[in-house]
């Protein structure tokens, strides 16, 4: 009887969350540090300040500048990183003002990693009934229905929300061009992100993202998706020809920064500094004790 009830609950959840989230289709291009400003100037001039035509379609671009602070969560053994899943609490700022907070879960969708499923959760205000979760840095951000939604998706990776903890925090300086069609509908974005780790030695990297509009792409039929994908492919080809050092790297920012952190001797030294401090204090105390005994 219990097993039947459990199966019915799983079936209900599967039906409820089958269409959860939006599909994002994007190319991630590694940007060499020396090319950052030249690439942004070219993107501004080519896509951000005038009308232009790609594949016979008339398009226009508008620009924005924003800052994000992202706090990523994972298990102690970094299971989400292994499965190429990203789970973050994002704060979005413009001109120093906090505009919005979101919790975002990004799941692999296509084998080439170009398409991912992004599920968004509004940050909840803590209520009296949620005091039980006030001490957990992720649970306290979600209302009860969103806890259930997230747990459903994490179950595929044999994880519970309670097992997750903050793993990585960084800041993003984002410069973006929003591309719209002749009807004024957003179809794509070109984004230059400069990412900086919050901790010493403040590791950094830059990437250029060519992303199709999530809402439009998710609801599109097969022909419409193919047309949008051709648009993104044309922009990628054009920019790669102009800047040959741009390289496709579909790993998430979370995975990229983790690898930089693991490979950095300065970062490892900083994270292990607490142990050096502990040893130093212990030996100092031992030295003072011995000195006191023989004085």
C-alpha cells in the first residue's frame, strides 16, 4: 500500500512539473583578457547602435549594463558540478541598486550543452512558519511550493535540498545587447560577462554569450526554433571570424570558476590559511606552556 502511494505521488509530481522551466539556447565563447574591450566595442558598433540584417531579417539592438552577485550551492562532494547542474541565488543590480533576487536551477538538456532547462524560483520572504529553515541558506529563500518543485528536480541526482551548502560566490559585470526583430519582439542577446571570484586571489575570466530569447524559443515550433538557431549560428560564425581567439566553451560559469579555483595555488593557500593559523596558535600555546614549566 505504501509503495503504491509513493508511486502515485511520483506520478503526480512528474505530471505537475513536466513542463517546468524554460529552454535556453546559447553559445558560450571564451574571451581572452586582452580582447575584452575590443570585442565589446565591435559588438556595440555592429549590433548595439543601429539596424542590421542577419539571414535576411532586419534587426535592432539596445544596450544595458548590470552587475550580478551569484552564490552557488552544491553538496559536499560537488555532485551538481559533476552532473553539470548549476544552482544559484542571484542578486541583480543596476547603478548600485538591487533590482531583483532569484534562485535559478539550470539542468542539462542537450548533449552538446547548447540547450539547457532553466527553472526560476522567486525569493520568498521568511514567515513565522518557516523558522525551522531560517538557518539553512537555501531553504530560507524558498516558499513551500518551490521547495517541493526544487526537490522534485534534485531527486534525479539523488540529492535533497538539506544536503546543499554555499560552494562558490562571484560577481559579474555584464554588458549586454538586446536584439529585437522588426516587430519589436526580443529574439536574442549578446552578452559580455566579466566574472570575478569574491575571495583572494580574486580569480577572473570573461565570456561572450549568444543567447536566444528563452520565452520565444521555448514556445516556438520546430521551424521557428530552427530559424532562431540559424540566427545564433550566424552571429557566432561572424564573431569567430572577426576574433579567431574566441573559442566555444559550453561549461557553466560555476564549473569554470571551480576549475580555476582548484588549479590556483594562491587560492588553495588562502582557503587552507585557517589551518596554518590553527597550527601556529597551537604551537605558540605549547611553546608558552613549556617555557612556563621550565622557568
